[in-house]
C-alpha cells in the first residue's frame, strides 16, 4: 500500500485518535501528517513525536498554529527530528517558539539529512534565531541546506538580523524560495535583499508582500532584473506602497526571463530526444508553487498555516 495522508485541523484529539496516528506512523503508512491547530495533551504530543521518530515514510509534517506551544514540546520535537531521517518539509507557522525554541531545535534542524523546506512564520523569532537559521543556508561547497524558507511575520527581527540573512542568502548554494512577507522591512533592508538576490545563483521566488516598501525599493529591483542576470522568477510586492506600473514592469521582465529559459529547456529536450534513456532523478518541488502537487493522491498543505481556512475534520488515508 502506498503511503497516504492524515489531515486534521482545529480539533481536540482524543487518546484513541492519537494512538491511531502513532500506529500509522510506526507502520510507515503516512507520508503527510497535518494536525494544524489541534489540541491534545502533552503526553499525547510526546507519543506523536515518538511516532515521528520511528517513521521512515513521513515526508511532510504540519504542526502549524500553536501545536508546539511550550519549550517542553519543542524539545520533544527536537528529539524526534534527531532520529527521523525522512522528513523533507516541516511547518511550524504560528508556534510561540521564540529564540529559545530555535536554540533547542537548531541541532536537529541543521543536521537533518532530508529537510529542505522549513516554515517558521509568526514564531516570535529574533536576531539570535536568524543567526542559527543562517547556518541552515550553507555556501557553495558545503553541506546541503534548505531550499525553501518562510520567515513571515517575525517583527522582532532587527536590521542586524536581516542583514545577516541577506549575506547568507547571497552565498547559499541551495535556497530557491524565500518568504519574508508581513515583516516591517522597509526600503533599507529591501536594498540589502536586492544585492543578495543579484548575487544568488539559485533563488527563484522572493515574497515581500506587506513589508513596508515604496517605489524606491521597486526601482532597485527593476534595475536589477533589467540589467543583470538573475535566477529570480517570482517577486511578490503586493500590499506595499509601490505603483502598479512599476510592479507590472518587474513582472514582465521576470516573465521574459522565464520564457527564455523554457525555450532553452525545450531545445535541450529536443536535442536529447534520441539519447539513451537514463535513470530518472526525482527533483525537489517548491511547496510555494500551488500549481504543483506533491502528493498525487491527496491534497497537500501548501503553506497552509499562512491563511487559515475553516475546514471540517478530515482524516484521509490514500491507498
């Protein structure tokens, strides 16, 4: 039987329900586990963490909206992640981690062999947490690191923290998606990020929605995409004091670059049409791209914690 998904939102889970979840994890029948916004006892949370530790099939874990509600739970999750080897995507959006929580999680996150997507939006993080996160964005020639990072709505991070992150992004050999929406960045920090984007050879998506930017920032990004080669394909500037004309100009230039890449890829595919078949390598798919589905037999939670939806209880097991 192919691994499936368990998705429950905003419910109080009984001991029997937690037992079912743990049994499924230990039997390796779960690829996606989401208990976003759910409530259960500390004892039951520890049971779930032990199940996560033992699972070899779990690839996506969603604990958004306050499930990891204390330093004790944070440490239990850290212990589970130190043992687990399969998780690729971890959602902790809306968890009151604080910097102390990132300190507790740091070793487990930075040494996990499979983790490529991490959502730490609205986790009350500060500069110390950013310093640790930068260690998960190793430069060229170093170990593998995150490919998608979400730090939305963490207003305690200062200019010093964002500057440190910009340097890490500029030199990261892996990062493709960076979501910084709803942070009070302003034009100064946006300028730092523009330099980081121009230096990066991998970053494809940058979300700066609602970050206090003006036309000054937009003009810098426009000059960058107009005059310099960049890997960037999507720049989100909505909910800022930026003229629609500037936003459209940037969007058009980014689209042109994507079209040129598509043509090159098509030409390469045609050139290889008669080449001997090789083993197919499964590529990582950005979770921010809503057009792509990670789990073909169930609905993935693509950054689900960012915009909570009223959702009835659902527990789906895909055969």
